[in-house]
C-alpha cells in the first residue's frame, strides 16, 4: 500500500474516529511533506532556500517557493494526489520552511486567540474562550526550538539552558512566552497570545454582549470627562481589550503616551499617540528598560494622558503620582478579582516603589484614582464588563469604594446602583447636554 493510499484510508476512517485515530493522520502526511521538502531543497539548493527565507519579504519568498512546490507536485509520481491534497502539502511545507511550522495555520486563523505548545506531545489553541486540541504536532523538541529561534532571532534574543525563560513579541504584536529545559520538564513550552485589531470601540463590545449600551455610554463619558480609570480582572478576562476601547474614546487633539510590556494597543492613525515599549535585558545582562523607567520618562514628554498597559510592580507609585499631578484621564489595568482586591494590590505594588506607610499610599490611591472597572471571563469563555466602582477618600482616611454598576452573573444582567457624581457636574458645566443625559437615564430605567 502506498503512502497516499494509507493517508486516504486513515482519512476515511477518521470521519467518526476518536482522538487517537485523528492524531495518526499527520504521521502519514509527514512522509509526503518530508519528500516534498527534500525535493524542494534538492531542486533549488540549500543556499538558495536559506537566502529566500532570510529575506525581509517573506510573502514574496513564500510565493516563489510555492511555484516550485507546485511544479514538483505536477510530476507523474504525485499524479494521484487531488488538488486539495496538493494544496495541503504545499501549505505545510511552506509553513515549515518560511513560517512557524505546525502553529502557522493557527496564527493565521483570525478566530483563534491563543496558541499553546506543550512540548512535542500536545498543541492546543483557544477559540471563543475555550481550549481545543490541534491535530498537528511538532516532530521533535529541536523543531520547536527552531521555531522559537525564528521568532527571537530578529530581536537579538535566544532560548537555551542559560536563558530558559523568554518573553518576546511577533512583528504583528502577538505576545510570545517560551520556556525551555531545565525549567520545562517535558520539552519546550510556547504560549502565543494573539491580539486582534477588530475590537477598538465600545460599540463593538456592546455588539458582543460584553456590556449594555447605557453602560458603554457611561464609560465614554468618564473618558471624555478625564476620569482616571483602572481596569481590573483576571488573566484572559478582556482587560486589554477594554483598555483599548476606552483609549480610542480619547479626543484626537490630546497627546497620549502609551506604555506597555508588549505593544498591543491599537489607535486610529489620526490620533496623537506616542507608543513606548519596555525591554528586557540583553544576553549580556544590559539594556533593560522597565515600565517604571518609561512612566518616569513619559512625564518629560508633555503628555495629556498616560496609558499604562498593566501595572505589576513599583511603577504603580509613579502612575498614581502622575494621576495626582495634572495628568487626569489616565488609564491602566491590573490583575485583581474584585474592586477591594484591586485597591489592596495597588497599595502593595506602590509600596514596592516607595517605602511609605500603607495609610499614606491609600491616600494617594484615593486622590489619584476615580473609577475602577471590573472585567470577568465567564465559564463559557465569554467576557463581561461587570462592576463599576467610584474610588473616594474615606472620612476616616484611606480608600472608600462606592458601587455604581453591579452585575448579576446568573441573570447576565447589569444594574445601575448610583449615578456617578461626574455626570451631574458635567451637565452643570455644559460638558454633557441635558437632553443627552435624559435619554441615557430613560435607557437605564
């Protein structure tokens, strides 16, 4: 039985196959794709293929290599392959030669939000908030390391025993984390968080059901009226997506400085935005630029607002001081499950940056921050913008939280607990029209 016949036999069985059968299908295609790849290198020469892969114009190299692959597959020995099978083999070989191997189709799929490589044995992806096993697999740990090296090489970074943990970013902004031996027990692990350009407005979040229209309007007003806002939530809860949507509500006439670990935020090209990105130390241990360094530097860049992708440590005190010294309307995110946890984390992180009593840090938080928004990931994978709290100074000192919007997870519904004080002030000062507020109030009720 030929390789092609074995492939087709396995596919015919796979219509109702279990996972074990599905996992066997790529092994037969390994033989076909291996043969095609060897013939490709033999026909063009290894040096020529290497030069094509090294070119900055990867799409052009891919197109040229595709022509050669198609010429090879048109030969008599491949005559029994169907057009679909030829296309599948060509795509696989091109992914291995000029792309990122088995994960390239997953990265090209706009519906996939995260890709996870668990050594050679398992490859998973996230779609719609749920994890799914991929049929493709890496053949060896060396193949995974080659893919990681292809990602890191342009950045001057490497993954090996001396540097077993690496964070990096693809050219399109996708965030990459890689772990190698001896830290990774069962082989190299790679996690790629994809960031979509699709959600850049509050209206899109409303369409997705992440929050009702009246809530989105309230948050728009908050940004327009220069409220200092922190978005809190767990990993994968949609904090960055909400931050991006809020940031896009900033008037184009304002100068915005964005500070991130990996540049993920997307703005209208007309916006006046300066984007800064932190940098890890080089292999020699030099050149590190931290979020805190960037926050301090941003204050010298004449910002109207500062947007920090996420505060995780000592930079929290600098962010709070920026909010307290004339940079109203600044935005940030942090990890926390509740509003109370968010305040505790802010205080703790701020103390990392400045050795002051907790009571004084709490005073800083209460005067710097205006609103705290919570983002949650539900058990079905969907995201919701849940609670909204107003941050105020307690009469006894410290921080006091007042619930403005509550969320019922069982009913999947929102309720306005109290109208924020800034709405009435804005109406009195003519920043929001009375009729606009009347329509909003009728929508809430």
